[in-house]
C-alpha cells in the first residue's frame, strides 16, 4: 500500500510496513534533553534500574533554556546534568553553546530519513531535513536512552502545498503564521505535515527550519520536507552518515490537502494570547510595544539576524523599547560578529545575549512587567510564556520586529523594502 513520508520513516525504523493509526516499536537514531526536562529524564532513568545507556554517542544534553543559571534551583539542575553526562560519557552542550534545536542541525548528528526524539516540543524543527523528529515527555526519553527504542502511533498526514513568489518583506515566518491561522492551533493534532510547492523549493534551509519548528503550533507531531538538493547538501556537509531520503508515494493517503498562494501575502502578526490568532500587520500597526526580541529556535539564525541588521543599520531603537537579540548558537553569534551585525545591534541600542533561549522561556532574561507588550520572533504567545501572565506577546518575523523596535509600535517592515531586496 502507498505511504506518506511519516509512514515510510516509521516503517523503516520498525522493520515492517506501517499505516496511519497503527502502533509500533521503532529504533531511534538520536535523542536529547535540555535543562528544562533533563532532571526528570535522569530521575526516570534511575527508576528503570539500569546503569548504562543504549549508546552514549546517540544522546546529548543541552543547557540552553536558563543559561547562564538565574538561581540556585536551576544551578542544581545544571550540576546534575554535568555529573550525569560525565558519568555516562554523554556530550553536553553547556552555557553559551546555544539552543538545542540549532545545535542539533549544526552538529551533524542526523541525516535525512532519521527518527529523532527530543524532550522538547520544538524537536519538530529537524523535519526540514527530511527527518521524522518529534518531542516526547521525559519518561519516554528516559526509556529511549536505556533501550534505543520507543513506541509510536503512526500519524495521519496533512499535505500542504505552498506556491507563489513571496512579496517584498514577507518571509517563511509569515507563511507559517498564515497557515496556522487557517489550520488552527488544534487542527493538526497528532498528525504529520508534509510541505510542498514552488515557494517551499525556493526557501533556504533556515527558512524551512522556521516552518518545521512551528508545525507543532498546529498540534502536529512533525512537519516534514522533501530532501531536495539544498537538504542533501546540508546533511552531506555535516553528517558522516549517508542520507536516506524519503519521499511519499504518488497515491499516498492524506487526511487533508491544503493549498496556499502566497503571492499576495502581507506581513503577518500573531496577537495575544493564541498563536492562531493571526492578523495582517496593517491591522495592528500603531500598537505600542515595550520590548522587541529577535532570536529563539524559530528565528535566531544568521539569516534572521541579517534581516534585522539591515533594518537597524544607522537607526536607533525607540527610547521606550528594550531590544534584545539572542543568537541561536555560538556559531551564529561568531558569524554575526564577523559580518558586523552585532556592532549594528549594539550601536542601535540593542542588548545582545549569550546564545540560548533567552526571553522566550520566561525564566530569566527579559521577563516582562505587568501590562507590557512584547513583539517577538518566538513561536508561542500564550499567557505567561515570557514569564508574566499579565503581559502581552505578539509574534512576527525578524523584519517586523526590527521595524517595530525603531518606531516603538508594531510596524510594517515594507517601509524598509529597499534595504531588504532579496
């Protein structure tokens, strides 16, 4: 019977033909935990009564969500992680290395066709590399590091086709917000998404990571792209393992097929307090902001910082706005230094953080005060996401956030279209 990409990848890892709705035990290629989940991973691993990992080279830990540590409790967790990784010869990405999702795709630990688990919901990011990657709970992750396997219910798949030449100042963040508005935050619960179309083919890998990252904001288990030349070049440059690209069969069965023409799309903004509460930038222009954040696993890559730097060059941040920049990894940070982007941000009046999750998680850097408004390149805007349930979070592209930081209100980045010519 004909299969989707998700069905094929899970079949390959279960050594049997699978269809949506079936349950199987699958071999996992790689897994990881971060400092928000790793204490529970370690605790549950100890409860299993084993004293070895299935393969210490196929598991890593990341200190990124609260890095450097903001308090004693978090410092205790970080020490626990350092001790565990030392004991079991596991690779640890300590403070300053960057965000798990960026480092995972930089480090070459995966290749096309893989099955990856992470104790973090935005593990879906790696779908851009033709990988079935999904977030799981800490107990499931503990079982995986002990056995190398886990159980999966094969998801149904929604096929998403995106065509049209992107207008000036419209980016993949705008595309995915537009799709989320249509599908809704629960419209793809426990499903896989497959992305196709002429627009997708022209997107960079960084742009595809943004879309795969936010697939989970529709409830999806994963969002998977085909392994075109851009994908294969990426994994071949970084991974020592041979890619195993997976394509869907022509007659594969889909739960739904959705088509979008983005040729006339305008910059999008997700307004409080639901990610699918999306409007055009014109509808919220003049909404004052107190904080602007450019970074996160969604939009903290070099491509994103470049867009922001082009807008901020020779401009100043509005005196009533706190502009915070969070490079997604040390590599991104160093590249941004070499290209002069960091100078631009600081000269404009922004604050540049060490690589990590920063304000997104709401545990330390950039916590909002009551009644404050933030416009962010992050992936979630529910109450309390940035540390205060009495604040408001708007989500947008790096271009929209940078333009807004200058004006002190949510602003249309098309005013800077001459600077942003592709």
